C-alpha cells in the first residue's frame, strides 16, 4: 500500500466518523421502540443493539485502522435500518395505514436486516488485528462475498417484483414474500455459507494452538464470549420468546461483542483465566447443589414421607451448609486445570507462610519474600524496604 493510499484509508477511518455512525445507530435504535409498539412486533433487544454499537465505536476510535470496529458499526446500522424499515412497512401495509408516505421505500429497505447478518462472521475471521491469516483466505472471502451477493440479488428480485406489481405481501419482519414456502435458492445459499462460517471458527481454533501468550489470551476472550453467548441464545430459544427469563437470557449475547472489544484493546487481558475458572466453578457448584437439593427433597417426601415444607426447609439448610466446602474444593480443582498461574501462586504463597512461622533470620525472610513475589506475580522489578531497628 502506498503512502497516499494509507493516508486516504486513515482519513476515511477517522474517530469522528465512528462517533457519527454510533450516534446514527442509537437514533435508529430509538426509532425502533415506537415502531415496535405500534406494530406489536418484537424487533430485538435495545440493550444488545447498543452494546454492539458501543463496542464498535470504542474499537473504531481507539484503532481506526482495524476494520473490526467499522464492521461492527456498519453491521449494527444496516441491521437497525432494516428492522425499522420492516416495522414501518408492516405498519403501512399489514395494519391498513396505506396513507403513510414512503411505504414502498420501506419495503425496499427491509431486506437490509437479513443482508447485515453475513457481516458479523467477518469479525470472527479478522479477530483480533483485522488481518487475514494468509493470502489463501482472500479467495474464501471473495467466495463468501459472491454468495452474499447472490443472496442479495435473489432477495431483491422478489422485493422489486412485489413493489412493481403493487401486490405486496409481508412476513412478520416486514420482508416481502410471494409464496407460502421458502424459495429453493435459499438452501443453495445457506449450505456453503455455513461451511464458510465453520471455516472461520476453525481458523481461530488452529490459531489458538499456535498462539503465544498475549495472542492466546485474546483468543481466550473470544472463545469465552462465544460460549456464553451461545449458551444464552440456546437457553432463550428453549424457554420461548414469550418468557421474561428468555428475554433476559437473550441479552447474554452481549458478552460476545464485549469480549471481542476487550481482546482487541487488550484491556484487563490477563484476567480471562480467572473469569473462566470462576465461571466454571460456580456453574459446577450450582449444578451440584441443585442436584443435592432436589435429591433431598425427593428422598424426604417420597421415601420418608415428610411434609413438603419440612423437606424443603431441610434441603435448603443442607445446600447452604455445603456451599462453602463444595465451592472451595471445586475452585481448587478448576484452578489446577484452567487457571494454573493462580493455582501455582497460591501454593507458593502458602508454602512461604509455612516457612515464615519458623524463620528467625530477617535477611533470609527478606530474600524469601522477594523470591515469592517474583514467582507469584512476576513483576518487572521487586524492591523490599525494611525499617531499621530502633
């Protein structure tokens, strides 16, 4: 890239433009609220939209040459524009308000919500520095762009035909539909796209195996955020869209963009091991105590025939008494596997405390203390000041 091209790229990727795109996303998200109320549609989570846009703004402003922040921003703006247009189109055509202006324009903009979805997987491919692993991935990206272009042409052919004929039929999202069944070309598009998405994830898995300290920590943030987001999505779908708990769990998807932002900006990068170990430990403890609680309740009510309130109270007390012992044992086991640095540091400090009980030489204690701090925390420099004896 020439110096002139690099300067042009930096001018196009200015922090001010990131702020403008972020403000546009917030405005579109605000417009979605009254439209959803008027059409009685659930267009998504306002919190989730704002998190995606916020992470995009922060990354784009801090690292304007990294395309990931801009992809997040453009993804969110296009998705929100499509959602707003779809809600407006439903209001204009399905709710009988045909006097509303710009109805056909809204119908033409509504498919943007679908076309925004293929943008986000590029964030996974380009994480964390925005560069492709090798030139061979350019062919994959071009093939992916061709598939998305094919999807866009096929989708807009239906939309334009419906608008031109004046016989506009809309689904619940505001997209046009001319048939009662999905067109056959959708399968032709979905299968290769899913294969490419899997290749994006496989690339990051292979990259993690070859990565060194800092890069591996960044990939841990990505993997942890993806796992929590997937679990939240699956749980929300299992509970159903009408459940309040499902709506709360669906916001757990926001962990993915947050983890991407932390990994890119390297903010508190090395805390991921502690987060993973704590999350796993509390999940295991919760599962064990729920099992103990349910088992005790069933045992007391079905075998010993205690009254239900008494059985519930006894099971609750037993679970509460077991919490700390179980948590400590599980935490140690998880730390040995997933947070080895902390586990080794704790063992080092515990051994030092044991030696300190029998120490009488102040100089030896000082040297031992400096050695323990070096092993446990690995600071760049260690100094020990001791008050002189009176």
